[in-house]
C-alpha cells in the first residue's frame, strides 16, 4: 500500500465528520430511531411471511410501535434458459415490493418507495431438487428485498431522533 493511500485512509474519518456524516448505527443515527419501533404489516403469503421475518430481524420487534410499515409484495417466475427441445432449465424468481412507512401517532407518511430484485434457480435435477431450489430462491429473494427496504429506511433523514 502506498504512502498516499495510507494517508488518505487515515484522513477519511476526519473528512466524513467534517461533512456532517453520521453513521447509521451510531447513537442518534437512523437505525436507533427505527430499531424496535416499526410494526411490519401482517404477512398474507409464504413469501410475505419470509419478508416480514427478515424485516423484523433487521428492525427488531416493536415495543411499542411508533411507525407502521405497510408492504405490497408481488413475485413471479420467468424462464431464462430454454433448450432446443423447448424445455426450461433455469428460472428467475422476480419480486417487487411497494412500501410505506407511516408514523402511527399522526398518520404522517415518513417514507415510500418501490424496490425490485431477482434470484435464480436451476430446474435440471429431479423434481425434489427443483422444488428445493425454487423454495431456496424465494427465501434468498426475501432476504435481498428486506435488505434493500432496510437500507432505504435507514437512509431516510426525516425521522425524529
């Protein structure tokens, strides 16, 4: 590592502090403003159950709830690899979530947004292997979507500290 790179890395915290940067997980950061204060809407399907489970792992269970997070989840599968004999050997599981964070006391909308992502799985094995791969793809997709929602919520600057 060159001397310039070391100096830059040593100066980086000072530069970030000077620009008003506050780490998300620091005391007074956005994560502490949301941790244990967000009630996630009840799940309606297996996928939404997995999404809510992952969101509660990241945001904590509310005690008491200050905000309500409503979710609209849509998932679907798309064939990606088709053989010459017209058999699909690979699928993508696509998911989209529209979310809205609402302050319970005043019904004020704090944050809204829409995210989407995908995962894939192979359908070349036995029926059991394909079903297990599909289930795993759905689980992975819900983890990815929960991470994206949490990141967006943590980047919200309109939260009271």
